[in-house]
């Protein structure tokens, strides 16, 4: 799916959560932890907290829709560094 995201803007639009969607409420309904992240530097620490917590954690990575492709590439790079 990630490869399709890179190639097709129509598919990419469905990967962006509507700006007004409140994912913390959805997480709470199911008893999951939720963190809203707005910077690439927050991803590594948030992943470590999620991994240390028993149960599911929803990490909501907030990106500017007009820069979603660039942000996705940066996020993948940070994830690669985090898990090395």
C-alpha cells in the first residue's frame, strides 16, 4: 500500500485523516493509549513509550496535507533509524 501511496494521489488522499477527526476519542472508546505527534523528532520517543506499554497505542502523526509525501518519506527515515 505504501508504494501505491507514492504513485497515486487519489489513493494518497484517503490516507490523510480529516483535520477535524478526533482520534483520541476513538482510542478511549477501546481503552487504547493515544498520542498526537507533530514533529519527526517525537516519533522515536513515542514508539519507545508505546512499546513499553502493554496494549495498543495509537500514534497520530500530524502532517500538512500539501506535504504528505515528503512527510511520509521523513517518517519512514526516522522509523528506520529508530529500529536499527
